[in-house]
């Protein structure tokens, strides 16, 4: 099952994707794709619904982040062996854990805004998972029982703020629009193998990231179990699990996003994201003109 959230920013409604790729409205069956709707029992009920009985939405419907009400966005750094190599970093002995502000989440095709004062904003295609029921001190062999599904995240990162503005990465990871999420939340029964998903990111039509979850250092069950020993993971929480090689930071010389760039992200079975990049001042001017 592929779940979506559709509509204007801040007013998204629940939906799903039918067998033909059409968007269907779930509003009369569930309030939102958030906490209670993500439980195993709720997902089991939704799977019994015939999509053909649901209202069909226009194909150009805006998609919001595929999960709502997120209170915690956990991110894992340097979790791909080939990405660690391109940055010259040692293989971590334990997962590197940091946070993105939940306010960084946006729709999969929303515009990415370069923040005021940014000079080193980078891209990162990542596999993200969404928690479906409270997880505390779980073991890796049961960790997937606490996962509602998976999706794509672009872990947009301002490298100067991340690396040179103090010992925490959160400052470089949390600006508005720094977390495009979706297009869909795909339940685990529809995912062939979390450990072997092809991943890519194109910048202006050029392939810059090519990878696979097969090179993850810590896999999804290990990550969920590990994080659950340091915090309570709640339904709707997002864990984004690291990126393969090909980020701008690793290029020689480094290459960063600029206004007018377009990113296209894909992960096998999880769909596609497409974002254009705009500078903060230009975005502000556009917003003022619309007001």
C-alpha cells in the first residue's frame, strides 16, 4: 500500500495510490496519515479498502510530506561505507545520530529554499522509515514490527553550518524545506528488500548519486533498535538512514546548490521526487507578490 498526503501546505488530507498510479482520497476513512493511522491495526484495515471505491483526485494534486504530525526527525550520518570513503571519514563504530527539525519537512516536489546566508547547501538522497507504534528498548530482530513503512527523503544540508558552526550537525540540517519527504509512504509488505534498494539523484539532468542500501553500515533494524535505546520512538517519527556517495561536499572542487537547479531523486519501489531550488530573497519576493 502506498499512502499519500495531498492538498495545500498545512492542510493536507490523507490518500493512497491505486494500482494505476492514480491518487485516491481517504478523508472519509481516516483523519490523516499520522500517529493512530500508522498502527499495524489501522494499516491492516486500510489494506482492505478497494481503491476503486474512493474519490479520484486530479493528477496534478500537490503532495505533502507523506506523514503528518511528526514530532521527531532522527537522522543517521556516514552510514554508507562508500560515502564515508568519499568524505575521508572512518567507518563509524556506532550509528552517528543527530536531529533535523520537524519544520524542515516538506512535500516531495516542493521548492527547496536556499536559506539566508547559505553558501554550501548540498543534496542527499536517503531511505527514510516511519515509526508505526511506540518503540523503546527494542531488539533488532523485532525492530521492523515497529515500522509503518518507508519513503524517500532528501536530507538537504548546509555544509558550512553543519561542519563549522559548532559540534552539532542539526544547525546545517533544519532549515525550512530541508526535508522533502515522499512521494508515498510504502508499507513494508510492498518493499522487496530494504537491504538492496537502488538509489539515485540527478542534478540538472546529470547523475551525481548512484548507490544501493546494500552498502549501509547499519541496516534499518539495527538503526531502529539502536535509537530506541536512547529515546522513545513514537508513531509518525521519521528516521532518515544516510546517503550513498556523490554528494557535492565529496566533489573536487566541492559543488553546491544554486538558484535554478533541479534535483530528481529515486529509490527503487519508493517513487520519485523532483525539486527546484530558489534563493531565500527570491522566494520572499514571490511570497510577497502572492499576498
